C-alpha cells in the first residue's frame, strides 16, 4: 500500500497570453462604452476671459438657442415649466448649479425670464458658460 | 558553392515580441497622464432668490451704486455716460479704488444680446467687482 507514492507532476498555467486577454478586454470595453452625454441645442457661446470652473456633478444645463428655444435634459421646454423641473432638481440637490449654455445672439429677455423662474424655486447658483477661444480679438 | 549552401540553412529571423506589452503599457500610461478632459468655463453668479419679505433686501446708498446699462440697441452707458465695452474694466477699477463699497448694478434691456451681458459681466469680473447685481430693465 504505497499511498505516499508521488504522482505529482510539474503543472503550470501558461501566463504568456494574459496580456493579450487583458488588452482584448480593454479594447472591448473602450469600444462599447458610451458616455452619457446631453445633446442640447447648437449654440455659439459668448466670449469671455474671466472664467471659473465648476464641479460638473453639481451642474444642470439649460440650453437656449438664438431663436429662444429652451432645452433641459434634452427636452424642449417652455419657460413656465422651468419652475417644476428645477424645483424637483433643487430639492434633490440643494447645491445645484444651473449652467446657461446660451447663444451669444439670444435676447437677454429670454434668459431673464428663465432666471426669474429659477429665483422662484431658490435655484440661485447660476453659471454662464462661455468660450475663451471663440471670436478671438473680438470682445463681443 | 559551399557558401550558398550555408546561407540556405540559416533559420528565418524572428521578430522579438516579448517587449510589445511593455511598449503598449508605456503608450497607455503616456496617454492617461496627458489626457485632459475638456473643462467647462464660465462665470458664476448667485441670484437673490425668493424674497419672503422686505427685510431680506439689502439697502445700498445711492452714492455706492454704479449703474451699467445696456439698452435695446446694445448701447452701453455707465451712469448715463456712454462707454465702450473695452473701457468698462478700467472705469470700474478706478471707481472701486475710490470707493471699495461700490455695488455695480448691471441693468440689461430684454432686447439686448445675451452675449453683451456676458461680456459686461466678464469685464466686471476682470475689474474685481464682486458686488454685482443683475437687473432686467423694463420695456
């Protein structure tokens, strides 16, 4: 009864292709990842030199194009709906910053109406997106 | 003839593949380090919010107010005197130096361009005017 007989062999897992597998996985996820992105409306942002950056996670965008159309969360909305939408958002996140991505040729009146609605729901932190590089040399 | 025979017997040259992973990783790390995600730039402003009663409103002396007005024709005036957009920064800086309590009221006509409002606000920021009140002019 030779139970102690050694039957062990030198076993090994080939690891030389691990790198290839890792790269295949990496490429697979790179190709299939879609970043959540808001399309909004096409706007030409105004030019300004003084600029701050804000934490993107706190930001909610309002797009207003030069025809006065307003888009929030990729939906065209009316000014009167702003209170409902942002009232809900501000109760979820009181730190919310409302970013205006507004075309430089929009009438200020439209922006002003939206801001009045925002004041109603105490969404008071606003942010006017601008572009440092647009229209170089031209102030406005 | 002997030379030719010797050449034929030589094994085919092999490309060394063992360092490709290292090269790939170096490239990967290089791009991870150098990538900058496009950051959004803009001007921040805090709106007054909903006023419950008149006690919330701050009263400012008339002498501490500078009014920058943009009319419906995109014409800018500072305290009723016409001013060019590029001169706002200097004018406000001077007035801030004379009176640090200065509050700038930016009054914009609803038909004025939004771009001009941002340009004015930008000039005020560059002049370090922190007390800015945004107001919409009546039609």
